[in-house]
C-alpha cells in the first residue's frame, strides 16, 4: 500500500526519486526501497519527512484515505 501510494503521490507532486531524497534528507536508496516495497518498514520519522515534503497527511501517504 505505502509503496504504490508514495510513488503515485511523488509523481503527482512532480518529484523524481532523487529530488524527493534531497528534499527529505533521506538516502536515494531509501526512497527506492520504500517504493519497491522491499527491506524493513520505514520508521515513523521517515514517513513524517516524506509526508511533510509531499504536503500530505500520513493517512494519505499510507493509503488510509480515498484521496489517491
């Protein structure tokens, strides 16, 4: 759920994975792994950084709303 919603929202906002990594201060590999759904689950801190930069709430980011 998170993987597909992050990718959709990122593209809607006009961010590349690299640009999102730069804006959030996260590693490019972290963004890639989250979007692919591989590796450990992201921390709350990571999710908050992504949501803040993308201008969405956590619910929308993880797919708990019907906005996406």
